[in-house]
C-alpha cells in the first residue's frame, strides 16, 4: 500500500459486505463503505484488501474486479487502474515480500476513477 493515496475512487463494482471468519492472521489494508441503499449494505467500512499470514507464506487478498455473466468488454472493474496495480503489487509482495512496482501517474484520486 506504500505510495498509494489514502483514499481513491474505484470503478462501479460489486462490494462484499458482512464477510465472515474465521479471520485469523489478517491485516486489513483497505476498506470501502457499502451504503445502506444497496442490498446487504451495512453502511460500515468493509475490508476489500488484506494481507494474510499463512504458515511461512504470505497471502494477498483483494475483493475487487468482479465480472457478471452478462457483462461485455470493456469491463470497468477489471480495467480500473487501481485493480490492475493492486493485483500486480500484491502478487509481487506475496511472492517476494517486497514491492518494486511503482504507482503509476494515472492511479485514481479520491474524486475520480481511472480506467485503461
């Protein structure tokens, strides 16, 4: 998460809420709010990006980037810069324990998404 802004806007996507455990060895890295106007929306900060210690290994878990059976390209959640960057950097961290991939200039801001 180093170098990422403290808040940014993600493309329209499914937001998991009411996640259930057991939640052991989990570090929450980012959250999003599920508005109460949504089905199952809690109005609470829901974990969307997390790191999980698993034995001697590292797990990077990201709930973003959903695709429905009827969606057609371009699929905004999977083409959003934040999804791409989190997937790349999270995979690098899980594999090596370090992150060398820089945050791109087109990473989204708190008031706008960024789609490629």
